[in-house]
């Protein structure tokens, strides 16, 4: 009896692995496609709104995560806190690294306070 149960369990486990393999491969491919889509969209956003790209680089955040945040200003403030940066630090880095209008663009979007 124990041998029969053991064989049954081994067979079912093998069946599971055979049937799950294509699903797991498809999930990996979907995740990869999702990452490519995310990167493409973020790149396009950076091209059109360079200030967001500069801010994302400075804070090491995802533009999509920022734009998806229920409260973007709080998201930026929390990201600044995690990075150990003040608003003045971010604005200074934007002036140095970002496009000329970056601080004004981000203030207009309500993401940082104006200086």
C-alpha cells in the first residue's frame, strides 16, 4: 500500500512539474515583456518631460511609480527622506544635472515646492 501511495505521489508531482513548466516560462516571459514596456514608457516620458527623468535619477525612483502614486507630492517627499535629501538639495541637483526648466516644471506639476 505504501509503495502504491509513494508511486502515485511521485507520478502526480512529476505531472505537476511537466504541466507547470510552460506556465512558469510564460510568466517569466510576461514579466520580461512588462519590464520592457515599463522601460519604454519611462524613456518616452523622459523624452517629453525631462524634469521627471532628472528627478527620478536624483531620487532613484521609477517615474511610473511616481505617476501612479495616490499623492505624488508625498511620494516625492518620502523618496527625498529615504535618499536623505532636502528640497533644496533636489532643486540644486536639478539645476546642475537636469534640464534648465526642471525645477519650474516640477513645481508646476506640484512635485516639489518652488525655491
